[in-house]
């Protein structure tokens, strides 16, 4: 289903959670709303679900497949997955999943055999057939979240909304589950909106990322676009580690100080100063546990630079803490307007 | 030493003071609860079986059991419904005067029961504020079984409110929203999601109100009229026997009362435990 949000604002007392946001989510897409806490991403999700109402402003509209929705709060029969699962604790896993089917008005309700078949199908989808008879208190966090997802999918919702679904889980379970979610979405492309503050999660799972800040959309685009071509300093900072250099602009600008941003893997370390501009510094820390080797360099100006390099190159160079090195920037970005948090 | 100790029934716990607190708890319970009950039992055991049945199961005493238990059940059931509504309202909404209403709930705890008995009697007597209009409708409250129920409802209310309110506070608002997203209306959400989660608290509130009502004396005797075979409660009969220095009969009735209420409480707790044990058991 196609979702269009037009001029959506929401304020709580004096706090503006959403400030004139317009957004389109296309049929079958998995969109991640990414932003720090307080950026309005959860409020936006709740407004799509109908769990919250936008401020009554001129032009504020929510359209599902073009049809205008009543803006007042009132749940809209969407699949909603909560961060803390929100399972019904007095019901078994089976009954939790079956709940949405059992409470339908009599005319629309499937008969018992159909309900059983549908729940069994969902149980095999979440790979929990063997524990259908257990209660939520007997499950692990990851299992609970899968049950919550199956419960949301049982009513065959036209959209699936996920509010930080993996936020309460361990790092490992979280990774497994988000890959599983991605595969599930490839198999069953329900239009989905995922709220997260974890940039890695968004980059890995989503078809499209909407980066939010202070109630506004900062940038939207594919993971590649937002990661490699951030439009603002905020997006660049939020999507990964960044080194800040203070530099004096030459040419057009008259010697004003600007900030240059470079990702740790876009820096190069060498022992020779060579030609061009390089920053001289001392290696203070070397960290090799992980996918890349990480080196911390303290400059003479008192700043710390983070450099990442591949393990084989790191081994070939044999850098150790205490050495003096030169850091050169391979790729960097300058944003005209900077932001303050 | 440590090995031998570890094999005993006592589980080693990271919390210190198990021995001390268990000792204190059992001493305290023995002195305050069990000793008086033992004295009661010894009074009963000195009677022959015929004496006992004559004292404890005569027609007049049986009628008093009946009226006491039925009125208590009715009062506890009424409180379970309306106390629930009061608790719901107090937890979920904030309104001007909220603090006052919250304090009023506890009033029946604080008021001497005799005072509440006299006030209720004055209100519900045929020429009282409530009694007069009710009398016109042909409903008599004071000096009837209905009056007993009214008094027991009054004293039982805080038990239900104070046990159910924390449970309502603990409800996760997201489960309600989850139900809403699944297309469930508010009433179904209440019946199928909230009520099952609140059942344990509601049952224990009901049980406490019921237990309190079984033993209530002060507030009931004024409004009940105390007509033998009709509106005479068991607690009053016990006092009457005591006033006649018939200690044995008094203890016989008291013992039956005690066994009965203990059995009922155990039964209610057992059913609640069985109903709820499945989903409460942790992984």
C-alpha cells in the first residue's frame, strides 16, 4: 500500500515533535525512519498507525492508497510491532497470534479450522511451531518479538509498522533477527516502516532511509545515497564515525575557518610526510579486534583522529603505539551550513 | 561443615538474615495468631460431640451462618464490581479533587465500625435520608438482610480498591494499543485482554473484602435489627453467648466460623493459583 503524509505537525505542550513533515512510502517498500531520540520518528510512526493524531493544521493529510484517512487518533488496523513486544501475557503464543483473527466481527471471521491453519502457517514462518503452547513469560526476548511480528501479520495488514523492534535485544540476536526480517520482507513484501536509532540496522535492512532530526526530514534516499552522499553534516555524523578537521578555505572564501569531515576509512596513514598536506601526529592507541584495524592518532594541535585500515595493510606497515605518523585525507566533505545539536 | 550444611533443606541465599527473620516470623505469628486460636480449640476440645453440635449447629446458629456468609458474598461481589470501577477511575484519570476522592476511599478503614453502623442505620431507617424515599418504593433496608449487605459493602470497599489499583497501574498501555491495531474494540479489549490480566488482583481484593465481612461486627449490629433466624449474624451470636458466660458455646460457634472461613479462603486462593499459575511461571 502507498502511504502519503502531507504537512504533518505534532506538538506536545511547548515541544515540537514533528514540524511540517511530508513523506511518501511506496507500495512494497521497507522504509527506515532513522534519527536520534527526540527526532520525531516514533511520533510519526504512531501517527501513521492512528495511535496518535497530528495537530489540526491547514493541509495536514494522511492518505492510504490515495484515500484520505480520518486524522483523529483511533487505531487503523495496521500491523504494529512494539519495542517491548506488548504480548498478551494471559494467552499462549498460539492464542496471541490467533487473537486478531478471533475478534473479527462474525461475518468476516474465519472458521476455527481456517484460523488454526493460518496460525500454524505463521508459527512455521517465525520458526516457533514447537512452543505454540507456551506463555510469553516463558520465552526469550527474540522469541517474543517474533511472536509479536506473527501476531501483527496474522490480520494480513496492508502496512507493517515496527517501532524499534530490536531495541531491547542483545547485539547478536538483533543481527540475526534483522536479517531474518529482511528475508521475510523479500518473501512477503508488505509495505513496512521501521523506526530505529541504529544506523547499522537501517543501512542493512531498509530499501530507503529517511533521516530525521528535530521533527524534520533531513534527507531521504537509498542506504547508498545517504551513506555516500550525505546532504548535511548531521546525516554524515549520524550514519557513522567522522573525523573533524578545522581548515582554512582558500580561493573563493576569504580565509574563513571551515570544518572538513572525513570517515575513518577515508584517511591514510604513512611514515613519510610526502607531498601535499598531511597532518603529523603520534599513534596513541591501536585496536585490531574487529573487521578493520583502528588507529588513534593525536595531532600536535591536540585533536584525536580515528583511522581505519584493512588488516593486511596494517600488518604490512607494522604500526605501533608511540610512533609518529602522517595522516592524509583521501576523501572528505565540507558542508556549507553546519548544525548545532 | 559447609558441605553438610548445603545438604539440608535450607537453600543458601544471597540475602542474609533468613534464620533470624524466619524465627521472628514464626514467633510473632504464634503469639499473635496461633496462640489465641489454640486457646479457642482447647475450649472446643473440652466439649463432648453432642454439646458441640447443640451449640454450633442449632437452627438459630445455622440461620446465622447462612445470613453471614450470603450477605458477605453479596457484599464482596458488589464491591468487586464497583470497587473495580473506583480503582479504574482513580488510576486512569486525574480530575479536580482527585486527592480527596482517593482519601475518601480509605475512610471505611479509619472510621470506628460502630460509628459507621450508627450513621448507616440513621440514613437507611424508614425515616432517614435514604430510608424514607426507599420506603415509599416499598424497599426496606434497615433491620433487614439488605441492611447487613449495605454495612458490609461500606466496610469492604477499600480492600478491593487498594488491591486492584496497583494492578491497573501496572497494565502496559501498549498491550491495549496492540489490541487496537488488531482491530479490537474497547469493550473486547477490556474483556479479553485487560480483565484476565487483572483477575488475580481482583480475586484477592474480593477475598479480602469477603473475609473482612465474615467477621464484621460493629457496623452490622446496629443496622441488622438482629432478629433471630432472620438478621442475626454469627459474630453477634458469639458475643451474646459470651455475655451469658457460655464460653464453650461461644468457642464452638467461633471454631466452626474459623474452619469455614479458612476453608473458603484456601479454596479461592487455590482456584486462583491454578488458573493463573500457567502464565505466571517464569522461564
